[in-house]
C-alpha cells in the first residue's frame, strides 16, 4: 500500500464541472463557509458577491456600489468581513430580508486614490491578510495589511508590487506564500504565527514567460501549494520543499484567477475565472470564461479559519 506524501501528485476523482456559468468579469475571493456549507466568491468587475450551495445547487447574489474583492466568515458575529475597493467592512447577507447590511470599518490608505484592495485570507489565528494593488496594474503601489480581530490594522509590505494575490499558509502556520502576480513569482516568508510577523522573504516559484501569471493560491493538508495560473488556462499543484510542479489541471478558460478547497470533506476544488481583458474572438472561443468550476479530488484542503472578530 502506498503512502501519500507532499511530493505525490494528487488524483482527480470527477470531471471538471462549470457549476455556475456566471460570466464573471473577474471571479475572485473564494471562501468556503463551514457554517453555511456554501461557497462565497465575488466578481470584482461587476461588484457582486455570490454564494453557491453545492448540496442543492442554490445560487444567490448581492450587489454593491463599489468593487468587493474578498470575504471571510466571522467567528464572533453574523455574516462576513469583506474587502471593498478602499477598505474593510462587515456584511450580513441575511439582513434586511436577504438584501444584506453593510457596516464600514477602516480604510488603511485613503491617500492612494489609484489603489484598490485585492485578494485576502485569514491566517490560522483568524487575522485577515489583505493586499492592495494599483487598479491599473502597473505601478508598484500595493501593500499587504494585517487586520486583527480587535480592529487594529498593520502594514507589512509596501510598494514592492503592482499586483499581489493569495496569501496562504503551510499546514503548521510557519510559512506564508504570496503571489507576486505582476512579477510572475510566488514569494515565501517565514511566518511568526504568535506575533503575526513576516521575515526572510524569498522567491519560492518563478513561472516561465508565456506560462501564465500566478494568481490565487491555496494549500492542502500535505502542504502542497495550488496555484491559479492567469492567462495559462490551468491550475498547478507544487511540492512545498522545492516548488516543483506535481500536477496540472487544464480549464476551458484562460483567465484562471483563484482556487480553494471546500465541500463537506474539503476535497472539492473550486476555481474562479474571468472574462476581463479578453477580445471578442477569445470570448467566442471561451464560452465558459467567467464561470465557477468544481472538481472532486483525493486531496483535503486546510480548514478555513474565520475572521477573529
């Protein structure tokens, strides 16, 4: 009998399904909700929050007056912590007869008018890590923020990237991975879990020119890192020790933006895609661009940590 290891390629147990052909301009922000047994995701371009319930295929949506970029379920209160264009807010989807209620919390960089928030996730202690980016994706004006459960906000990286995505953590919480999307690299940092501090920044993965850009990230219980490859129509899985590619999953959409595990056993791999920036000819060739995809695997994702607030 073979024993799986972090260097073993994963196995796929089903066909790839487009579970929500939403035609999203920019699908992002995947977040599995154990409480709801549902998947939250967003369309940044169309300013929408989506919730998909796999057990019955139910699809719900909420509309915002500015881009919503990422979400995390709350531990101590109802609803979600969300990233909007310029800051953090609480959002209760069930309030006001299902129309939702928004309460704004904090804007960490009001002086950077050309920036917007992008991807975000909670670390194993429930602190919310969110990056900002140049909305035009050119200038290195982005930063990485840690938003604690008590509302304290700390800037950790500044003006090192135009676009960053992720982050995700190793199973023991000692390594943080962050996509330097605009540079075609995935960075790794030593992570002090108790203090919430980063050190020893290094390039962990560098993608070849023409093989896409690293976008959203997730890790599984073996520590393997799964990378959404923007522009390359695929998701790849990498060994944690040397980042070598173990597996490549092809998709019928080129702009692959985010990846996360969910479902009752955390073995369903969910993938978002986008239509933003595609020509009319490309859109005709990719009718499922902007869809939410799902596929069953033999791999278990890390349990999502709710925001500690």
